[in-house]
């Protein structure tokens, strides 16, 4: 007879039937939104080609980037420096600029003149987005208390409402550029508090452990599909404000589903909401065409067993602070993993959306999204081979390092080759990110896994935040040195990963607890209410897990 557990009750209701497929598809619509919001910076604040505007007494109405005739071109060659787009030949700095709209249309970089000495200001927009992701330390634990469904509704509606309000104000109210910057920053910081992590968890909690790896993969691939959709919107809009309209309209389309999102059966069971759990399981069974007699008797036994355990359980021993202190070095190393991988991921992703002599940035970005999806699939295959988690992660990190190191040598001479190598880097870093999301949670015991994952994501956000700032501050002149430093960081990271233990074939309940059995003679499960999204391997039961965001 099967063990009495919610896992087996869910299997009897149907753990991968019509119910799961329907809601997997609809929940992915929310992850599409996350992919769009995460990369708004790439096209809305892209830096097109630009030059100084000719003085009005020399050439009135100089509003077109390309020359209109030979006389116009001669004046451009005579009065403007060829070595700098920011100065006239007499050495004075430009105050007005003309931008090339043939690729990106009108960007906010043009609107706010985020070029030359003001270029660093545009990184404020990406920085506040990353600041929004810091709220993972709050939204994760809150979802453990109020439920996945309610938290998804709050986060999604909050993001959609703020997007709509800022859209209307920017479109119909006359205001200064500084006020527009402020509104866009508000929009971006709220967009950073998106529901991706909660969707990630709910997808896995709607099925059994037999299919959680598939569910997690669906969530990540949905994010890349959102990137592709966003690129199509950017190509059609060719205007930073119109692009925001496209996103607002898409967000509005997904609103009705927010009121039909199912609650996680695992969360209902943990919170002892047995009446709601029974309704939820009955809906799953009915949609999957399972008879009540197949699952309900075991469900009744499960509830009775749970109530009996609640009445007889004893207070568990408190965690020993010394054990947590022992794991601080490992926690630091895992923070380094996420910091470096997200630094490289953001740098490569943003670069694929920049102007290029070899290929359209739209095409390049779409290819990059496809390559990212392949990276996730490759990671899923490698971790179940003899490479395991650790050596798969080392392999993908070194592949990324090789790509980053090679790019400066071929960019100027062979731009097409440089683009191909950039895509190889995107493949490697995407796979590395995927493996790390699985590997890191398995390195920690249950009682501090929530804390570990929260710090993991939190530190990674700093990497995502620094990438555009460094790229803008350094400029093209020293880009080669930046690539050398990034490649060196990746090699050092591979050495750090080599010191960590392999977690393949170790149950999710083991983690670092396996190393502590000699101290206590027994495993300590702990009572952590701040749980995390632990991207599971096969046969993981999510009955005792919670959440924290996994996207930077």
C-alpha cells in the first residue's frame, strides 16, 4: 500500500493531467510579463548612434542624423570631432545632440539626453529595478503566511496598476524630463517586485515530485519566451513610450486569470486548511477525470494522521548557533556563485541588445533568448549524468569565461564571429544559472535553507545591478580590460565551486544535515517558517517547503 502522504493523494487526483497543463499554460502568461519587465531597459534605454547638433546659424533645423546632402556632410566632417561624438573640433562639449532613429526609433536615452557625461544617469533605471528585487526577503515569507494565490494577485495587480498609472501620466501630462525620469524609476522599482518566484513555486506545487523538474523548466523557458515577445513589441513600437503601451496592454490581458489562480495544495495542507484543500483536490481530480473513490479515502486518512501528529508532537530542539556559524563560509561561497553568474548573465544579455555592425539587435536578442532556453535544457541533462551538479556548474562557468575572454580579440576584425561567441557565452551562463538554482539549496540543511536562498538571490541582485553601471562607466575604450576581469572572476569562481561537496544522489532532506549527524546522532529538520523556492531534483516532496524569489 502507498504511503499516506499528500504527494500520493495528489498522484491519485492526477499529478500531470489536464488540470496541470491548463494552469501551467496560464501561469506562464505571468512569467511572460516578468521576462518583459526584466528587459525593458535593453531597448527603451538603448544608446543609438548620435552626434553633436550643428549650430543653428550654421545649419538650421539639424534634426536628422544622416546628412541630407554633400554640403551638410562637409559641415559635419569639418565641425564635429570624428574621435568623439560629444565634442566639436574646437574642443567644446556639445549641449544638443542628433540621434539615429533607424534602429531603435526614439529611446528614452534620446529623450533625457543620457549620453556623454550624462550616460551614467541611465543606469539609475536598471539599478532601481534591481532594488525592487531585494524585496524577495519580504515577499517570500509573506507568501508562506497568506498563500501563493493571494501573493500572486497582490504582486501582479500592484505591478499592473503602477504601470498603467505611470503610462497615463507620461503620455498625457506635460512634465519636465526629470519628472519623467522619476516616474520611470517608480515604474521600474515596482516592476522589480514581480511574481516570478511565486509562480515558479506554484507551478511545482501543483504537481508531484515526479514532475517538478519539468515544471521548473517550464517556468524558466516561459521567462525566455517573454524576452522574445518583448523584442517583438520593441521592434513594432520603435518608441520607448509606445513600447510601454504594448506592455501595459499585455498586462491588462492577463488580469482576468488572476482571479482563477488555484492555491497550492501543499500550502493548504501545511496551514491546516483542510476544507479548502479538499475543494482544491476535488477540482484537480474532476478536471483530470478521476473518480472520488480513487483519492478521497486516502485523503481522509491523511487528515486524520495529520491531526493525530499535531496532538502528540513534542517541541523540537532549538537550532544550535554554532552549526549556522559553521556554514557561513559555504554561504559566502554560494553568494559569490550568484553574484558572478548574474553579473555575467546581465552583461551578456544587455550586450546582445546593443547596436552591432554584424546583425540587428532585435535578431541578436531573440537568438540569445533561444540560446538561453537551450542552456536551461542542457543544464537539466548534464546534472543527471556523471558530472552531477558541481562539475556541470564548473564546466558551464569555464565555458562562459572562455567566451568572455575571446570576444575582445575578434570584435573589431570579425564582428560576426564575435556575435557567435557572445551567444556561446549566453548559453554557458544561462546553463550555469540554472544549475546553481538547484545546487545551492541542496547544500544547506532545512532549518537555514530559506535564509541561504534569500541571501543567494539578494547577493545576485548586486551583480545584475553592477553590470550596466560598469559597462557605462568604463566605456568602449577599456572594454577589453573589463572582459579580462570578468573572465578571471569566472575562473576563480570555478575554483571556489570545486571546494564544495557534490549533492547528486543525496535526498533533499539531507543537505548539510548529513554532515551533522555525527554531532547529534539525529537529523534536525527545524521549524523554519521563512522557506525558500528550492528547485528540486526528482523525488522531492514539496510538502514542507516554502518560497523565496529566484530571479534577479
